[in-house]
C-alpha cells in the first residue's frame, strides 16, 4: 500500500497547530525561567555561571516575545496540559544526587540545557514555517529572534564544554 499524503491543513487547523506548539514552548520557558537561578547556583565554572546568566536573560526575552505573539494573533496562553520541558527539567536534571565532582555537574548542566535548546530550535523552526503559511509577518520575525537566541545559546554551551574538557 502506498503512503498517503494528507491534504494541507486549512487556516483554522494551522492556527490550532500553531497555538498548541506555541503554548508548549511558552509554558516550558516559563517553567525554565523559575529554575534558572538554581542552575546558576549549581554551576562551579565561572564561564558556565556567566552563560547561565545570559541564558536566563534570553529565556525572559523569549517569553516576552511569545506574549507579544499571543497579543498579535488575538489569543492568550492556555493552561499547561503537557509540558515536555518540565519533564526534562524535573528535579533540577537530577543534579541534586550528591555529585562530588564539579566537572560532572557542570557538564550535566550544559548537556541538559543544550537538549532543551535543541527542543526549542526545532519548535521555533516549526512555528516559523506555520507562521509564514498564516502570513503572520511580525510573528515570524519574533520567532526568528527566539530561534536565533536558542541557536546561539546552544553554540555557547558547546564552546564552554570544549573549553572545560580540552586544551584547544
């Protein structure tokens, strides 16, 4: 049997998909914002502390942009139903298990923050595609800014990890 290609969704359905994904990432970012300071406290490497501080500022900016997006499209964030970001962050990435090697804690923090940024990058990419289909020009720009910040944070944590574990 040949695979069936579904028809392109209509505008109302696209908006429903858009809101679903926007709400998931919005609620995930809000949850993450509440926990960024505790991640900062767990970091032992100065460069990582600075990066987490920058990351926290970016999370705040992204939340504000998403709140603007909701206003631009005449919607409000819906209550959290399922939050995959929350599941990943739950219990501070299991960093409270008495790890006595600071390098391991710091690398775990970077690993999990990069996992989150990869989720964000993928989500923003999908939201941008849908926003373009819906002709949400301002929304597309705001999502692109969020995408760029997440990609930059991913690169930053990669550079810090490299600095931490190599001599290059």
